[in-house]
C-alpha cells in the first residue's frame, strides 16, 4: 500500500487517517486499539483485488475527550466524505467495538457487522496483559520475540510480524481509545444491533480477544451471527493470516 493513498479527515481538528481503495461493495475496516491502519494493508489489498471497496479508518488525534459514540460518528463522517451510504462495518478487537457502536447508533449505515476477534468486558490474563504492555513499549529494533509471539502466535515469521506490528503502533491514540471505552456504558457498545447479520472471525489461539468472547456474543444472536475460527492463528491474525481472513469474508458475503 503506497503511503500517497493515505488521506486525513480534518474537520474540527479530529485528524482522522483513512485509506479508500477499490470499487464494488463497500467494507469498512477499523484497527485495534493503539494501532494504525497500516497493519491492515495486506488484508485490504487482497479484498480489493477480489472486487471490494475497502475503506480503512483510523482514530482521531488526541486532544479532546471522546466516547465510543464519538468514534462511531467519526467513522460515519468519513463514510460521508468519500460517498459511502452503507457498508459492512468491520473491525479488529477494539475496532470491532467501534463497529458495533456504529451499527447501534446509525441505523441504515451498516449492512452488517464484521468482527475480527471480539473485544470483551473481562480483564486479560496476567501474562497476556504483560505481553501487550511489552509489545507496545518495546523499541522498534528490539530482539525480544516473547511478546510478539503471544500476540501473533506460533508457526509464523516472528521477525516479519514484529516489523509490521512495531511500525503500526500508534501510541498517541491509545489513551484516547482507552478512555472512550471506559467512559461508555458497556451495553452501548458491546451488544449487537437488531436485525443485522454478523460475521465473527477468531484466531483459535488468540490470547487477547479470546475465542470464548466471540462464542458468547454469537449466542446472543444465534439466528444471524456466525463464527469462524482460523486454526493456529493468534490475536494479530488479520495481519499474519490475511489470505485466510479474506477468504472467510468473501465466502460469507458471497460478493462476486
């Protein structure tokens, strides 16, 4: 993905980064907490080649308080700016929480919800929380692969995974996103909008957004929510397993 394609939505000083690529049915992709839209590039490129229009939307810049409702409004405002009336709204982990909020707050703008790992309401295990802290704090040129192994899983090129992850970290927005989540009642972002189809894709070895989170959410809307697990995939599966992830999205949506 060429950096020249990155744009910024500037109104009200929000400074929201976005990349709009492709033609065809629209799918919005929102990154996980503390990450830039860059790490979703491989997944976006594959889906774009398969005939999708992919709109990646990052987080507004810090400097003003925001709730999950504000972040959802940001997504809709960027959709308006690029001329997308309705789309499947998808997100990885925290990005999926924002996607759920978009669907709840803005009926008609979401044709469905795609959750790449499900942000939960329970605290992480101690070792997972420590790995996340280390991964976000470590220098780019670190040779400590322990933290990225917890996030990405085994059986992949950890050096490459670290290279992409480390350069996609966005520490400037992490605290803003944390506050947005903490200041918004759980029922206002964690539930599923009525009537919409939902596709939940999970890494079978995800230790951050654990598979049980998705199973529990699917059980609340079993008639319209589907769950797929990617074998041997960890938390960063949208980055480490873009082909498998894209296949599940295309297969479910049935867009030619």
